[in-house]
C-alpha cells in the first residue's frame, strides 16, 4: 500500500476550513473512490482527474485508489478539490511527500488545464492564517494575493508533475484565459449634487448615514426616491481594508469578484419579484443572497409594498442581528448581513394620493391594505420615515446646485468618529449598534419626552423597540451638532422623523 496526503480548502458559508486529502493506493482491481462527505461535484472529480492525467501523459495508477477528505464531517462542495487530489495521487506514485504548508485549490479541465473556482479569496485567508503556501489557478493568483503573501499560480497539471520527476506533456500554447490587475476602486458616478431640491430628504439621508439607521421614503412616482437612494452610498464613510476584503470574499464565493477591491460601501437593489432565497440566501447548496452582498453597505428595496410579504418578513432577523443563519440537513452556514436598509414606496397603488387625492383611484381600504403588506414588525425596525413632495418645475429651474456628496460625507465621517470614540470600550462603531441597556444607562430622557413615550405606549402606536430606535436617532442628531449628549430638542426631532408618515384616510 502506498499513501500520501495534501491539503485543500472547503468553503462553508464565507469561512474556509482546512481539509486534509489522504490517498491510499491499494492492491486489487482498478477502482477510484472518494469518501469524506463529498458532494456530487467533488465525486465527479474522478473523471476529470483521469482525463487530465491522460491528456498530460501522466500514468494513472492501475490499482484501487481511495481518497479520504478529512475531517469527514466538514461539508465539501465544488470542484476546487481536483488539484489537491491529483497532486496527492502523484505524491503516492512517486513516494515524494508534499510540504505540510502547501495548500491546493483549483479545478482540472479534461485537457489538464487548471481552471479558476469560486471562493479563492476565502481560501487565501485560511492559507495566510496557517502560514501556508497556496497553489491556485493562474487566473486567480492576483485575487489570492490580496489576502496571502505566499501564492503560486498553476496553468497546467503537467507543471506540477515535472516537480515530482514525472514526464508530462504540457501544450506549448497552454495559457490562461484572462489576466487582469487587481485595481482599487473608490469612485462613484453619482453625486448628491445631481439632486435639486428635496433638502429635507437629503438631510434625512445624512442623518441615517451618520448613525447607520434604516430609512423609508414615501412619495409619488418620479419624485426622486430612487435617485436619492442611489446616491446614499456616496455619503457613507469608506470601508476599512478588513471590510473591503470581507465584501470581496462574498463576491468571490459567488464567482462575481470583478478584480476591483472597492473601499466604497456596496449598493444592492433587488427587483420586487425577488424570492426569499434571492434576498436572504439559501438553496440546496446555500449561497449568499442580496442582504449579504449589501454587507457593510446599502440594501435598497424600491416599490416596497410590491414585494411578497413573506420575503419582507424574512429581513427582520438579519436587520437586528447583522447576519443570517441558514440551516440544512447536512450543514448550517452563517453569512454576514450588516446592511443599512433603505426602502421606497408609493403612497398608494396608483401613486396619485399625495399630489392629487381627488385623482387617486384607490379606495381608503386599498390604501391602508397597500401599506399593511409591508407589515408592522418591519416598519417598527425603520428608524426614519420621510415623505417626499414633488417640486414644481419653476422651483427646479431656479434651484441651486445641491451640496456635493464629499461635503456631506465629511460631516457624516466626523459624526461617526465621535461615535467610535464614545463607544470604543463597548466595541461598537455606530449608534445603531448600541444595546438597550447602554441607552438606559447613558441617556437622560426629560419628563416631557417620557410622558410622550408613555402615552404612545398606552395607545399601542409605539413599542419599546421603537423607543430605543428614537433614542439612538437622537444620539446621532447630537453627534451631527457636536453635542456631548442628546437633549429634548434632538429627541423631539427624532420623534418627528419616526412619525413622518401620511394619513391614508
């Protein structure tokens, strides 16, 4: 019996797990078997490896080949194990051991080429943590180098075979399909200066951005809700390097990494026909959804009442926790989802109620039912409610150019710095993160505001969650004005933003 082993990476959720690939060449009739909880794609690697060996002129062992992927209880998915299995077989054939620190990830083509796979960046983070050297497809080399300083690109399986002293055929014209430099992207094509008027709405977005608060905009079609939402990422603070890589890992797992490491907050706007799986993630082989793509950035849902109610309600838990857990029979994964929610809705189905109630074709019951589709629990989690009114054309023509995103971002960043300084002992970064216990011990609520809270609670129009969100919002208002603590003025402003809604009767 001949044995050998190598190492690969299994990506579960967005986390990589080191997997030991053990190979045993046993006497008996030729047979190739893979054990250790492989999925169908991993099991199919047997045929890809055989064909790759034949194309490269590498003799495949005419013995019983058993491959064990350890630990056996870690799920193994995808074609990224091909390279590691093939190298372990060559090691067993030649009796030349592989360095313990070497890790392999890549898919084998039938011609012996090594092709890119999803999740290379997650694998690179694990390799760096374990001080290992990572072998990846040449197309993925620069992606891996974002997180690991020991990376070797591989074009063809024959390139590795020659290092084991085996004769192998590598086509002269063998080259990778594409190669592009990893670029740093930090520019938007949108700017708040594009928006004329809507000063109250822009101020509400600034407040929401400064404290990481969720916001709902209600207004007639064409009033500028989507235009404002598109520009909200331009006033958010830039991501840290850690956050930028975290977002890139999510894109890498989905196979959507563009080659640009962006320090700007992501902006994701799924269509209202999106399913729960598309929005929060899942599937038989779990994948991140739109809320994870919007991690550290903005999730914008336009035409909010048009989404299926069950889809909207699936947002409640990740909005509170900052992550989503997906449970399947064979695995349980957690995806980050610390997004900032921005919603937009028309006042009614026809959209005319705000501008011309007489022309509105919706009945009172229909208008109420239209907003009830959003659901009270979700509305309770939205800190700022803003009604947008359409500007007259004459006002638009004479309106001055709006304030630039960079100018607004400067104030937002200053407010965030005050929050970080105040909350550094608790390791929170912004006001929307603080706990209710912190609020109760650090916030003095005047008697007049307490009386208002008591009245709203007794009437059932406000929950304790809503009160805490109002207090968090008042802290943000104080931070924007460079105050040490919120006063009754900031709390009254927060109440106004919270209950800035329309009468549907």
